[in-house]
């Protein structure tokens, strides 16, 4: 990660950079003989991108909010990446949620999606006593599975597509640490939504838990879930946001004046029959969220949506304040036949690095 510090040998574990470091994209902050480039937005985050480029290996232990003095870790960089490239990658990841997936059930193995028929995948899951977990958003994407299980030398996950009735896949009241507004399950009578079931070993299940901050692991009962291959299930585990779904004040927002009242929104990228709620893709949802946050003074209408997303990635303190506003608009999950098995983290959690 390319950090511009003109002094590369500080006398102790930290160096202090003076000056005002709150200027915008691409600005530089100068203090004494040291120069710090704030290429990816403000340096005011506890997980700031302090450089032409990219992520610091260690987080600064302390920050002064005015940024008159910034305490930096001694070891800042591990490789050189241009700021433009890093910013593009961060924004692309945020806006691409829930990420591409094959058009049919598959076996995720060694970083690749292999075309395997659903009945064979189910036989494999039964043989190895794997745990079925509903995948609503990015957990059905090979790209995201690759991130979540990057530390495992061998990963094999049957991913079987399914149809879930009387539910939809909606947006959660959250902005993730990678900048996306993620998915959660919402009850929706008469809707049949496309989803997937991942079959996880005990070890992979524990690793999956660690990536689901702000979600509850729930056991859903008395559901109507039909797997590819014809198998029916009435019970499934699923990650559901702890606070429920984002309840959008449509009547207050410029993009959605045609909707007369507040309510949830579905992911346009996820197909469903009999959908009852408005659906938006990730970029449209980011625009809606920014409008909500503008009313609270937490977003700038003059900045681009790319800058808005990038700030959520690079400034964790801002992201958490914004997530708190969305949390205040949450509509609780209301399926009576369900039980919370585990609560994981909170809205401040950093999920999938």
C-alpha cells in the first residue's frame, strides 16, 4: 500500500503528522518534514486509507478528531497500489452487491463454481452431514464465498437454488464495512422469491458466523421452501438482520415520490414472483440511503454517489453514524415461527474484509 511519508524512519513506533487532514479526495496534508497523502477521502477514520492508495496494515491506535495531529502506526505499507485503482476497486465492490452467481445450482470448490446437478449436490450434503443455511444475498455468490473463506486451504460447498414462498429478499438497515447496503429476509405474503441454500461443514459454519455482524442466526419453521431437484423443506437456518428490514420513508424522498408511505424495499437483483414491495438495485438504494442521510446532515448532496460509497469504506466512524440512522428506521422481523439461535456482532461490526 503506497503511503507517502517523506520520513521513513520514525524514532519510535509512531510518527505524528501535523496539519489539517480533512480535505477531500486527493489532497495532501503537510506537517514538519512529513507529508501524508489523503488520496481516498478524509483521514478521520479509525480504519483510514492513509495514502495514495490503500489500506494501512495496522490501524492507528488514536486519532484527534480535528486531525491537527494524527498518530500513525510505524508500519504503514505492504505493497504499492495507485489511488485510482484502489478507489475503483472499492466502489466496484460496494456497488456490485450481491455479486454475480451462476444461473443454476453449483458446487463451490477451490475458488471456482462447478456445474453439478442439484440432486448430486444434495446427495453430497447428506453424505457429509453438512448444515443447510439459507443464502439470501451475497452468500450465494462464488466471489463472496471466496472472500469469506479465503483463509481455508480447501473449501467445498454445495449451493442449491430454491424458491421460498411468503418471503422476499429486502434491504437491511445497515451499511457494511465494504460499503454495500446488504440483504435480509422480509415476510411477504404471496411472494415466491429465488434464493439458495449453502451446505456448510461445522468448521465453515463457524467461519461464516464471523462474517455476519449485526445479524441473528435464526431457525425458521413452518416455511415453504422448494429446492432444485424437488426436495421440500419446512425448516431452515438463516441470517436475518437483528433489527429487521430498512423501512424507507418513500414520501420524503425525491427518487420515490410515487410511493405514498414508508415501507421496505426488495433487491432488484433477486428475482421474485408476486413481489409486493418496490425493488431497487444497489446503486439506486445507495441514492435513497444518501437522501435519507442528507436530512440528518450525514451526507453531501454535491458529492457523487461514488464518493458517498467510498467514504463509507474509508471512514468507519462516518459509516457507523450513518448505519445508526438507518437502524432507527428499521422494521422488526415478524415471522412468528422462528427462534434466534445466535446474535452476531452489531451495526459497528466489520464483516468481510
